């Protein structure tokens, strides 16, 4: 079964991760722009980060047969940095044009400050202008209330809820998220937040409609194989193959295809072979081995 | 000097052939003189060619431009018209920006456009930057099917490019002007590399044999 991990920060991971993900059947990833673990001191650092998401990281993924897409945004934590927030926003339109950018994100709330609310609204407006869906980070503290607040602020802008993916849901937030008409994303972590057992039971209970799962793997303790591990758990407790496939393949494709920049048939192609064909329609490469070692 | 006017006409004809009316009217707006002259509009449209045109299939059985991805045809058209419209320093500034802030396909298109301007030395820094790329299709876009390196590169850069192409296992037969630019230093580097591979019990890349055969006059 092919799988799509729609929220994973590959920039922080090694080629071993790519190798194992490819072996486990992950053929598509989406990497949201986010916080680097420490605050940036220049707006231009964001630009180089955006460039690596549409450039080098995409190439690195392709070498392991994985299609790489990304989302572009000013994340909620750094929305609080008044010295650079407006400059980052001003550079975003150029990156939202790029073909591998399939949503605006991660936007949302973290400490739920006024600045976070302001830049959340601004970025939903940008998404509307570029006809892109939005990927929404919900707070880890004050989760239930904060998630509902995110949804309210976003839907007040008039964006169609089917263009909104609310991430980091759990048993306490999923019903409200689905009731709002938004998609419900779930980040599966090895130790904290949601684990694969609980996630499998959620799918069993609520069905696959508008449910999406991801590893949200980054520079912290996390596991790039959480999507395939949750697939195994879902099988264990008797979720049908069709429902599993909807959660880990059809749903993320359907959500991001609203960008008009991906199609199911294109994602079913072999990216490595496709890439070598891309050079003026002729392969220039004699071999097909990964070329990510230093040259 | 190459006739880039003729190339642009051919590119546009191929695009028109592939596109429906709606798609072609988008392209027509992109190549309006006012849209070409304004850096902000041009850079936005140059990026936008991907999401707008990449779904339009090329004819994989065709030849030349017929095989090119549609967004590449469109980007090379835009970049060529933009260069033609500007003073050399302004053209170099714009192209450098398109290259540095481009995704992989945008970078490929910038480099392929240099093929139409082998007599223009102001684009040399972009070409050198591309030589440092570890992204194979980007490196290949300056190295293969491109007249720019043989026309403009010093021996040092040209030799480094050929050697890196061998390392990457790229078809060295597609390096334009390779035979004319062969030099004793390059042949020495290649022969040293052959020895290095042999001592390490590794296979010798095919590119080495090809270049040596060019030198000895066999298989020409
Ligand atoms: Zn994240």
C-alpha cells in the first residue's frame, strides 16, 4: 500500500530515515514550513529555508523515490517576532507561486497572542488569493479551547472549511473539528500526544471521512514511520483495507489536490525515473543511484 | 552569434501547438512587453509557469523542443525575451535573481536559456554557481546540451565540469564542444581518476573511455 505522510519535517532528518520510509511504502511527503527549534534573527533566514524546501530537500527526497511537496508560512511562534514578521509575509507571495507549494502552513495559534491572531488571519487571506488550502497548527497547551478558537478565527474569514486541515487533533477535539467541516489531522508521536493505538481506535469509531494522519517527525523525539505503524495497528483491530487506504492515501491527496498542483495519477508515477526524464525529455543519467553524497 | 529571436519563435510555436485557448492566453499575457519589462511581474510569472503549465504533456516520442516539459518551454521563452529587453547588467541581475530564488525546475530553465547566449560573459557567475550544485538535473542543465560552457569557461572551470560529470555518471557525450576543448590537463585528470578507481577495485565510469576515445580519434 502506498502512503502519504502529509506533515513531516525532513530537513531535520537523515538519509537513513528516507531509506526506511521508502522501504515502508511512503511515496509522498508534505513538509510544512515551521519553527527551527530556536528563533531566527533575520527575515532572510526564512527565505533560505523556503528555498531549501522547494529545492534541495525536494531533490533529496526524489533520490529515494519519494515525491516531496511543502507548505509555506510564517509559523505562529515566530509571528510574535515583530522585527521580522512583516518582512516574512512580504516575501511569501513569490514562494506561494511555486509548483511544489501545495498549501499555506503551518499557520495557527501557539500562545494565542494578538500577534498570532493577526498573522493567522493575514495568511488565510493570502491562501484565498492563491486559491490554496491551509494547514493549521493547533496549540499543545489549552488544546481544546485553543483549537476551537483557531477554527473560529479561520472560518470567520469566509474560507471554505473543506480547504482547511486542522492538525494535532485528539479524541477531545476531533468531533468539533469534523462538525466545522474542516479536515481533521492527527500527529502520531512515540511518547507524547497521540499514539498509534489510540489513533487506530479513532478511525474505527469515526470512520475514514476527512481523517488524516501524519508523523509530524522533526528535530525532537519523533518517528518517521508513524504512518505505516498506525496502518499496522488499524489492521490489527480490524479496520478495513479500503478505510485504511482512504486515511493514508486518498484523503491527503484529495485535500492537497484542491491546490490544483497535484493529481493522483502524477503521484502514482515513479519520481526517480520521472526526474531523470525531466531534463529536456531525455535522461542524462547513466545510472539511477542516489546522488546525495557530497561531490 | 546565435539567433535567439528565431529560437523564441520556435518555442512559442511549440507552446501554441500544445496549449488550449485558455492556456495560451495565459502565456500571451506573460509575454506582453509590459509583463516582460517589469522584474516583479516577470519573476512571479516565471515561477507561476510550473503550477499553470506543468500538467500539459510533452510528446515523449517527438524530438528537440517537442520533448521538453511545457513549463520549461514557457520559462525559457520568458527568460530569453527578458534578456533581449534589458541592458546587459540589468539582464544579469534579473537572471541571477531567477536562478538563486528559483526551485529546481526554474534553475534548470535559467541555465538552459544561457544556451541561447554563448557570447554573453555577464552570465558567467550564474553558470559557475550551477557547477557547484549537487542537484543532478541542475548541474546537467549547464553541463549538457548547452553551448555556454565551451564558449565561455576558462580551462579550469571547463575541466572541473567535465570531471564532475564523470563523477555523477552523466552522459559526457552531451557536453557540447568537448572535443574542441580537450586539453592535456583534462586528460591527465581523467587518467588519474581511472587509476584511483582501479586501485580501489571500483568500476571505471564509461565517460572516461569516451573522452579518451575522442582524444585518440577513435569512434569520432
Ligand atoms: Zn510541524
